[in-house]
């Protein structure tokens, strides 16, 4: 409800259409319960569930390393878990018609 309310206010203020096609949980942290609670909330919410992209982008040092070296994560760590997280999210974005 809060997300929907905030988005509605923002889009009206900027006169933008309601064009959200996907919701990505980003900077997720496995060490805290909030990440799990947010994911469960989105899965249980009938407005957010259709937007929710499978997979999450977890907060990892590798993303900082990629930014610092000016290389994409898939080039820097192609077969590693961090790259697989990104691939899963990108696949979900394709499925939702974002790309």
C-alpha cells in the first residue's frame, strides 16, 4: 500500500503515466530479516506480485569492485553467484516486457 501510494503521488507530481512493469528487490542482504520480510510482503500483495521479478540483486562487494574497475559484473565474475543473480533479474525483466 505504501509503495502504491508513494508511486501514485510521485507520478502525479511529475505528470507521468503509470508505467511500472516490474519491481526488482535490490541491495538485498541475506544477513537481515527485512529482505525476507519485504520479499514475502511483495509475494502476498496482489498489486505487487504481478510486478515482482524473480530473483534479487544482493548487496555484494563484487558490485563495488565492478564499478571501480569499470567492468560489468558478468565480465569480471562471469560464472559466479553475483553474475547469476544479475542474469536472473534481467531474464525476469525480459519476461515482464521491460526490455
